[in-house]
């Protein structure tokens, strides 16, 4: 861990300004990802601005939906009665993530901004364009295929986004509310928050330097059953090999791309009356096929089709 | 030398008048551990505040350090010392033994510019704080001259050779019998590299007092650690005081001294103050040993009635080029099933990977994954129940040596396990049971693991307050050794548990070989029992020779020890009263155990039977345990609670073996892909449901005076095969490549059209 300075933000605007003015600064909330990465010399901030105690930890009713504070911890969000009532897909996604201890610390905004779990990103002896832009991507020819992106990857990066929560937020059409360094706030759909890797996989979101996620806005739940399913090597506390969120006719996929993946082709096919299997095929036929990901593509297709079928048996929120 | 016949007579342990033997006594040190107040090696109180060490590690698998620049690290805040191979203190060359009796040779660190494996220690920083030490270590600049290495096991199988000094075992004519067998199986099973992932990483706190060094370290073998440090530093072992009082898991991975021990001691000497050093979680993966991958070919030839006529288990594995170790994955099969024509043996590839070494039932754990699945495959071909097939091949004597078994209850384990588990619910045809999205299946496997007794000593003293203190250079790696030694001492002396103290993990104490190979309880415990018997003798002499004792003059052979009293019929006094009066300075005696001269005349093992029920997600290939049950026969059980905890812990490792645990070498770099516990998956709580185990009543009077045997490794033996067989029974997909991850199961399901 490199030496760094620390301040606890008095209010959101001063936090935003403090980070915007200092290229080495980062926000700290739950710290469940950032502090680990600092210990491993992967993240090297020179200054931390602690926003974990700002008053953004509540849930409010807004226009038939909910507004969730960015600093609300995952376990509280998953246990919130209104969230449980309206968004079972979000609850399932939240409790599928990490461990109980981590969910007690990790925040809503921080969960969205967690970094990839690609093993090569974590091993600082290996090239990684996220860690060291221009050094190359070790994962491209690496030995671990199960977490690789199958949509929207580039020669510079095939890492996937690890969040479960973000997949549910994507399927629910949620957006983030941010505070920008100018003091203005703006709203950005979760599905537009993260970027595909392209040539700059180190740039992971469309947030400006210093821009702070203050809330997540959940619109009223769509009609139809909600399902979240995650495939993983053990029953808990494991990163997904793949996941799928379904809410009514909407479908999003997790651990398949550099961002939570809204499966537009599935949705279009379902809207056109396709079966679940046909709809899944419509999306997976567009995947970036390689000799190492055929099994994952098959898995995601089966998983998506099964979840769509299952959603038909679930109550509407 | 003693004979096993000497152990047949009743004694205080086998008579168990106090009822402490077998009782589920709570852990002796449990309160300390659950309150966080048991000081582990990194947490002990040193004479002054320790400086903190941190290791920088190699980024290549093989080659040399072309240039190393430590200037930035030296200038970093708080740094007290930076060493590389250029300026590290002189140490004895690797492998030397100045004292031929040393149990471990020299193991120097930073000894040259050579890199022999990824993750090798290449620099050592000591600073005032952990954070400063780590930050400085990250500033060490190294240029490597890399050389090609052998790092890909599968691609290097053609380099496999006979392990040094070993030969295949041929009995009868295997090739002819196999060729003639009407029913046969010929399959190869793959077990991957596995890591121990002990909860506590290796760690040492060291300080010097003149020429003598005190080290608190996390190691399974006290003497081995003491000797390795003494040899490396080229000092007398008497100048090394090694303590290892609490150990957060070993699993075989802490059977040897690592760089933390050497560097902490060297750093403390150079700085004249205590130094402590721990491996990080990530460093443990390459910086300590692992279980090597094993490729196992099993060939079984049987008659239509199921009797095996030809039997071969051949294992190919690997080890580090300069640290020969063989995972003896075929050995267990030499004692398990009858077959007149037999072939077993091993091949070894020397590789440029970190050291391979013992881990959780070395040999059996990966080995049984092969044969116990092959038996399942053979049973199906024969149309026999897997238990029935095993019963038809139950040998009357050891199938390799012809020696009698000391006691063997394998068949009873299988039968009682089947009845309790509900094995009759299993469908012989696979893929017959569906529960929602789950395909449900059952599997079983036998378990066998050798039993051992090694030489050991123990010291026991009684003080004027009646407190009995057992001292032994033994270790408790979380298994319950403190507790069972306290039970043995209390039962031998006829006192309540509260009257016994156990002190261990100290090189000044009478030596015991430590924890490993499931020999710990029998070995250390037998020496403790013997010391107790010697103390009884000493106290008897004291009492009958003391005119002030109510036992004065009484016949020594009638003296009993019960309820804290020494007595002859109705004449008695407390041990405390006797000692306070007749030996107020206390009485100290020692005891010992050695293997009986005729112990090798018997085939001596522990046995068991595993039963598993799994669900396989028909969409994703995810396997989830539904039920697991084991029946074990392992001699007299000392502590129902700690023994069950050990045996079920082994079964859980078996689940990990079957489903999740694996490391993979990236051949481009010669490094393991998984370097933390987010990538290297062991079972979590949610993976383990409805898991239970029982022990059969047993006493093995050929084992040791107490008739006990080890349970530390038996639980994992065969467990993973039971899970694999259940996956087959659920899906009809026969996987032979562990672990059975969702990807592999799905690939198998796709191949059969599921």
C-alpha cells in the first residue's frame, strides 16, 4: 500500500470538489474492493475522500418507484420491506453477491463501481491493460475462461463486470443520480453507466473525474415475474460464471461483458413471440465466439431460457 | 523393543473408569480461541515491539536476477533493512546438515541470483510498520533473465520417470490376467494441483538473547523447525528455542520450515530487536508447498461374479526439480481389495514449479478419487451394487503382503452406512430421479488410510497443589491435541480434567513428532499415557514409603488412582495432600513410546465408507450436496466431539476436492492462476448440508497401548469419489477430471444430450 492521505467529507459537494481537484484522489465508501486493491498495489490513490458517512443511506418512495441512497449498504437494501415487495430480482441479486460480512459494508454506489475480478488484473506480475494501459491483456490467451466476457470484449480486455446487483438494476431500468464537480446533478441509466473496454479498458464508466453517485432511482417495477439466477462454482461467496436477471419481458445478463448486459435481442424476440429458447439463441448468436468460450455461450443461453421460463411462474411485483 | 503383546493387558485408558476416554470433552483451548486471546505466532508478546518484515517475490518461474535495485526501497519511510541475494547474511548451503541427527537440513533464503520457481523470495524488507514494509517491498526493482522451464504437467508427461529408489510392485501376472478378464475397466482419472489454504498463513516472530534465538512460528513439527533454523543459521540447535503453541491449520503444508522462520530470525539478529513476518494470503500459494496434480490410470479385470482377477493402479505426478516428493497415489490400493494379479506404481515429472508436498492425506486423497470411481464403473458393467462388488473383493489378509489385518471393519462400515443413509433408495440406473430443476443421485466409496506410531516422549509433573502438567514438544494444528492429551493424562491419573494442564509446542519439552499423517494422537498420546503410568509408579512409591501416608506399607500393586485420590481399598488421600507433604517441590517423570518390534507383522489401517447424495442443476451443471454420511472404524475414539469434527472436516475437504478445489498453471508464466480464496474455492457453509459421521466401536490392540488410531486424514479418503459417483448416478455423465465444476458437468451433459 502506498502512502496516502485521508479526509472525511463534510458534505457531498466538498467531497466531489476534493476528488475532482486531485488527480490522485478517490472516493472511499465501504472500502470492500478499493482497500483490497490498494493492499495489492493495484489501486494507488494518493488521497481518499471518505463519503461513507454522508447522509445518502435511505430509501424514499418516488413516483411509484424508489430512490436508494448511494451509501446504503447492500444488506440493508436487500432487507428493506419495500424493496422486497417491489423488486425481488434486486433482492436475489444482492444476496447472491459476496458474503454476509461484505454485504454489511459494501454500498449501493460502490457495488456499481467495483472492479473486475479477472485473475490477471489481480496478479501484478502480469500484463493487464486495466492496471497498466498498453501492457497487454494476459487473459486473452490465459487459462481461465469462465469469467471472460462473451459480448463486447476487445483485444485490449476480455474482463467481465462482477456485480450481481448491477444486473438486476439494469433489468429494472434503474438509473444513477450523480453530483458533478460543478455542483449540478445528473441522471444516467445504469445500462449506460459502464463502458465497453475498447482500447481503454482502464476507463470503466462514463462518470467524470470527481462525479459521485448519490442515489439509484428505481422506476416502478415492470409487469411480470422477476427472477435472478447466478451460476457459480459453490453455493455462496463466489463470483458468477454467468447470471441472468428477468423482470417481465426484460432480460439482463451478468458476468458476460465489461458491463451488465441488457439482452436487447432476447427482449425483442420475446416481444415478437419467440420461445424462451429461441429468444436466448437470438442473443447468444451475437456473442463473440472463440474456441474457448463455446461452453460459456451454451451455458448463458440455457440459463437465460430457463430463467425466462421461470419468470412466467413468478408473481408480478 | 516392545511387542504388541505388551499392549494387550488392561490399563487405565482401556478400563476408562473415569469415563473421560471417548467423552465429547470441549476443547481445552476453546475459550482462548473463540475469544481471540490465544496468541498465534504473529501475535505473541515479544520483549519489545517487533519490527515487521515483508517479502518481495519472483515474477518469473525460472532464470536469474540480472539486476536488482533496492535503493528506492531503502529510502522508503520507516525502512530498517532491505536484503537481496547481494547482501543477505551468509547461511549454510541448501541441504547441509552440520549435525547428522538434524531432522531437517539447511534451507537458506536469498542465497543466490537463481530463480527456481515463481513466487520465490527475492528480497526482504523490515520496517517499523507492516504498511511501510509492504510499500518498500513494492519498490524493489528487479530485472530477470528468464529461462524456459518445465511448467506444464500434461505437456511433460513424457518426461515422467520412476521416483528415486522406488520400483513398481508386481504380483502374479497382471497383463495376462487383465487380457483374459471377461469384464474390464481401463480409465484415467485426473486430480489437479491443490493448495492447503490454511486459515492462518505461515508466520514467525523472532528475537535474540545473546547467541540464542527464540522463535514463535506456525509449524506442525517442532523439532523439524528447530533443526532447519539451526542448520540454516549454522548454530547449535540448543541455541534455537522454537515455540508453536497455537496453529491455525496445517493440513500438511506446515510440516517444514519456510522463509518466514529463517528471515525473521536473521532480521532480528541483524537489527537487534524482535522481528515478525507473515506470508500474505497470495504469497502462500507459491511460497509454500502444494499438492501436485496426479494422473491415475486404473485397470480392473473381473470375473462375471465380480471377483477381481487383475488390478492395476498407476499414478503419474510431479514435484519441484530440486525437492523430490512423490504423491503416492497408488499406495492405498495395495491394501484395499483382493486380486491375485496386481500392478501398482508411480512416475514422477520434475518441474520448475514451487515445491510439491504432503497435503490432507497425501496419496490416498487423490488416489482414491481414481480407484473408487473405477469400482463404481466396474459395478455398473457387472450389474452389481457397488457395495456388493466391494464385499466380493474383501480380502481375508492383506492382498499385497499376505499379513493379517490388525482389525478391519470395512464391510461393516459399508453395511451400516448403507442402512443409515438409505442406500436402498438409490436407483442402479443413472438419471432416474428428478427434483424440480435438480437431477438427484447417490454415490458411495470406501475409505482406507494407514495407521502409524512413531517414537515420542512426554514429561508430566505434579505439583503440591495437585495440578498435573503434561509437557510435550507436540503441536495442535486445530485438531484437538490439547484436549485429548488432557483427557489421557486425567484418565491415566484418575483426576478430573480441571486438575490437568497441557503445555506443548516448545522445543525445550520432551520431543514428539508433531502433527501429520494422522499419527499425532496415537504417538503423542501413547507417550503421554506412558508418562502418566510412570507418574503413578512414582507416586505409589512415594505413598507406600511415607509413614505419614494412609497407604504406608501397603502393597503397591493394589494402589488405585481415582477421583483425584490415591488409594488402597478404603485407605486413601488426595494426590495434592500426598505431594504437598511428601514431595513439596513436585514430582516430574517422563515417558516414551516406540513402535513395537512386531507391529509390521500386521496390516494396520483405518477404514470407512462414504455416502453422498447430490443434486445437479439440469440447466447449468452446478452440483450441490444434499446429504453426506460416513461410517468410520479407527480404533478407540478418544473424544467424540473432536474426532467427529476432524472426520467431518475431512469429508468437507472431500466435497471441495470433488467440486471446487483446483489450481492451474498458466504455462506462459509458470504461475498458478488462483492466488487468493476468491479464485481458489473451498466449500462454504452453504455448500455443506446434512453432513454427518459415526464411528464404529473398535479397539486396535496392535496399534498402541490405548488401542486408538488416527482420524485426521481418514475423512477425506474416498469422500470426493463418493460425490463423483453420485454425480454419475444423477446425470449419467461420468467425469474423470476433478474438480467437477459447472463447466465440466455441463460439457458432459451436453455430450449426452441433456
